[in-house]
């Protein structure tokens, strides 16, 4: 991995994007990384885009915003949001970790515009980056207790990428400080599920 490691986590309001970035940041700090996080919010309470920049370095403190087209990893909790991030932050070496199930914006629900075919989104990402991990994570989140579990599944997937310096166990150690005791086990399981998705992924 490069130094700094530039990660974008993107999704829509209500998916737990910000919490995922904060947990990753805490875990990275505990592993000795200099860590900066920047957040950008759309109309998050109305399903608008939410994007977090996380920068990890062994050497220096970097500014919180990733420079244009310098993201090493883009984690999309929602496929269209991953595509939105691509032109500004992606490049031919970017890894994409994307939850396959769409969340339809209000203008799509109202019939004003059409949501792109997810297969088309996937193909654009494949053609634009180094590798795409296209994950059917929403159903697994529902089986674990609800859609809010998605963020921990995707965080577990991120930390299972080959060479990524923060592991799933590092994330689970932080969960004890973030969630009540009754929720730690459930969220820890979600991290493991995400890791399994990467281990068993087929292109």
C-alpha cells in the first residue's frame, strides 16, 4: 500500500457512513497510523450523498481531503454513490468495494429520472479501476438484524483486502468502545461477514 493510504467511504444518509469512517480512524490510530478524516455531506437526512475521506500514514499528518484522482480504495455502501465518486477521486489503480443493492433517490421514486442499471455501473467501475469487489451485502445485513449492519459488513470487507494494514480484529477491538455491550457481538459478526465476502469473492 502507498503512504498515505487514501480511502473514500461513500453512501447515502442513514447508512452509517460517518460511523464507519470514525471506527476505521480509531482502529488505525491504535495501530500507530497518523490518521485524518474529512466528511462531506449532501442532503443526508433526505437520502443525499455522504462521503468520508480517510488518510492513513506511517510518516506524516496529511490534510483531510484526498487530492483529485488520488483515492487508492473507494468503498461504496450504495452503487450509484460509488460511481459519483469515480470521476473526481478514482484512477486506473483504484480498488472498489461496492455494495450491489441500490437505494433509489426521491427523484427516482417519483418517476422523474431513471436509476442506472447496476450492471452498467459495475462495468464502468471495472473498466475504470484496478479491481471491483461487487458484494451482495444488503441481504446479509438484513439477516444480521437490519440494513444498519451494512456499514460494519463493508468495513469488514475493506479490512480484509490483501495488504490493508488495519484488520478485522482491530476494528472489533474498537467496537467495544463505540457500542453498548448488547450490540458489540452483532456488529463484530458483521465485520466477520464482510471479511468472508472478500475471501470468497469471484470476479
